């Protein structure tokens, strides 16, 4: 059987069954980060992400921006669990003919976010490779009371996004700001039931929350904030790499949030019954298949 | 400037200057693992290693063995600091046409060591890629009193290796046993001043200890245990991927170790003055250039 048939998410389901974890693992495979017991008040978060030339970027892309993105996608995963990043390893695969300046600029991009979020780059690995590959693994910490998983969405929760969606591939996906500040504000001041960062697209990432929470949702086309970079609704719903936060919280909490902040936008609500309903401009409801970017 | 000119170790020196770490980092770039403050009695160890198709293995190699090696090289790094491995993330880059069975067998290899050493596989990342890439990042823990760095070698220390060297490329490099048990025995019972796992070759890895400890060494050709797989002395001294422990300890401790265990072999001693002297069968001394496998 080829991987294309089983698919990325089918493969993740299989892998879940192949590995075992002990009681120190609060959450293993299947969320933005692994969550591990750490101290009386905190959990340790552990995550990694790779950017691969000709899949995630081109050799001609500005290496400073590639480095920025390589670390930002990991920071975004830690933000979405309510945590703060602290330590990172940088693993580089580099063709022999790479220039020293290329690597220096990659690191300038990595350092841009490392400095702003006080992340220690503590090591890594260098390999020869035919194509450039940057893998960053990251450790962060989250207060136990602040931890938010994908799986906690409850019936009647209001669904929010932290910013405009779609068209990120036209440049924003390199230069986005990981939503650490926004996520910290949310978990410090509100009861957030579930959260994820939008990397695969609104519909697909909402799909992750729904399947892990065993719930459904109704979302309203008109409510979804649309980036000026998006060419059409399909890009808003499914393009991915927006790296905005998608989160759900109880109705009363949502009202309180709306009074304080206008930059978080409600887009729909969680239902008891599974399935994802999109309500269009004419208020007609259609059940939609969850789609988005899959790696195979 | 091309990377080939500055070289792998030159690049690592540059990267050290590009990054900053805070007081919670006991040891950052430049050892087998990063060492981070953790609890009253323990440090956290953090490391990663990538295997890349057509650099570290071929697509035709048994994926079970590739998976075994991918996790074993990380375990070996943690062993060499005196620690025990606990958590791992597995990041895979896979061509679309990969078979499901290939990935299943990779994981069987990863699980082989994960089960034996009670390592929790807690997550990872899947990417499409033109070539197979396996990157594992690992967290372990070490008792503060057991931590051994590369930089602690002292004058008159005796230099030991944990097993026969050379020719590992003829098969052993896939199926080696990470020296967790041996390293635990050493740090629990002896004062070990410096340690490294031999991944780049005896001379080069001894060179890491010498340059970080600001010392020199004399080693004896006849004393070095030679693998039956090694075709010549050059392979014994410089082939790499043996993944045996190379460590140094004071003379009195060395004598005590020799009384208890015959499997650890003394190969020479540490000198105050820099430089590496190899004494051959005829007791003639020659100063040698440190060489080994470099990635560019």
C-alpha cells in the first residue's frame, strides 16, 4: 500500500498504535505538542517541525525568511497549547556547495524570533544533504491551569480565530508573528476549552478539534475574517499556513472576550452532533467535507 | 565562501557566536547533548540527530535497521553524558511513493530500542520529501553528580574505549547497541572526567575532548582494540560510526576499573601540552593531524 492511499492523517493514526507511553506523558501523538509531567505547577511541551527545500520553500527564497519561519512554526505550536518556548535545537541538512552566507542568514532569521521570545538555541546537528533541510525541535513550558488541548471543545462553545485567513502563501507564511502574546492573554484571562494553530487551513484544523473532541460545528461564511491576500473563499477556508489561533470557549466567556477585544473574531459554534456545517451569505446550510493541505 | 572551505567544525564555531543562552543552560552547542537545569538532583539533556537517504543510508537498506540506527545514535549521545533517555519525537520526510510497509518497518526499528530503554515516543512530524529523512530529537535526564562533558579531561588521565573500533560501515553501524549500561556503570562507580561517543572516529572524537579540555594525548597503536571488520589501522583510527564510549579518568580510578572490568580498554593518557601523539608498534612516536568524517 502506498502512503498516498492511507494519507497523512491515516498514517498518524497507525503510528499512534505502534508506540506506547507511560504515565508521565499527559498527551503524546496527535496534538500540536507533546505534553509531559514536569513540576508541581507546570508541564513540559515538546515539539518539532521540518522545512524541506522544494516542498516548503525554494532555494531562491530569502534564507533569513526561511530561518524565521522554521522557528516560528514551532513557537506557534507551543503558543497554541498556552505555553512559552524556552529551548531549541537546530538541525541543518546542507548541500556541499552551500555558501557560508546562506547559513549565516538562516541563523539571522532563527535568531530574530529566538531573541524576541527569549529562546535558547542550545545545539543541533549538521549533515550533508542534497537539498536544504531545517528541522527545529523545541521545549517549552505551560502552567498546568493554562494547558489547552485540541480535544476539549464543548457543546455550544463559540469558535474564534485570532486574525484574517487565506492567501498566506503570497508571502505572509514566511513573515507571520507567532501568536504567543495573544495565546497568553487568552489562557491567563479566559477559560479556553480547545485551541490549535491554523497550519493546514481553517476547515482541516477545525476538523482536528472536532474529531478529537467528538463534536460538530456550524460556521458562518460572512463571519470569517478574510485576508486581503486571499483570492477566494476556498483560500480562506483551506489554504493553510495562516498560523492564526483557532480556539473555542463557553458562550459567557466568549461574550466577555468580545467586550474586551475586537481582534478575535467569532466564526461559529460547537454542536453536540458530529459534522461541519458552513452557512453561506444567503443563510443556506451545507455540510462540508474537511479538506486542506496533506503532505501525501 | 563555500561551506567546504570553512568545514563542519568551523561552521559550528561560528554558530556558537551567533546564539546566546541564559543561566539555565549548563552546556549549549559543542557537546553530545545540551545540558539544561531541571531539578535539585538532575539536569535535562536535549539532543537530535538526522539520518538522510543517500548520505547516511540507501533506500535499499532494511528500513528496520535504519529506524534502529536513527534512535540509537540519539541514545548514544545521552549515554555519553551519563544520562538516561526518556522522550523522543520522530520526524519523517517521505517521498509520496513510499510504501506503508516501509514506514511500518522504520517504526519497528525505532521501537526496538524505545522498548528496551523505556523511551516514550511522544510525537513528531510528517513531511513530503524527495528523499527519506528521519530526524529524532530526544530528552533525557542525568543526575548532577553523574554528568560527564567532553571538556573535563585532566593531565595524566587514562584514556579508555568501551570496545573494538573500525569497519563499522560493513554493517555494525546499523545494529550497534548504545552503551547506556556501560556508561551508567562508569558514572555510578567511578570518577569519569570526560566522555564522548565515537561517531566521527577515534582520532577526531579524541580531538574534540582535547580541544575542549585544552589538553594533549599520547595513544598506543597496539593498545587500541581493533574490530575484525576493520581492514587496516586507518579504519580503526578514523572510520567513525563505532558508537563506543571514549572516556578519561584519573590513574587511580583507571586501575580500579581495570581490576573490575576487562572489556574497557586503556589506549593512552592525557598530557598537559596540546597535540596528539600516536606511538606505533616499534615505539616510534609521531604527531598526528586529527582527521575523520566531515559532513562538508
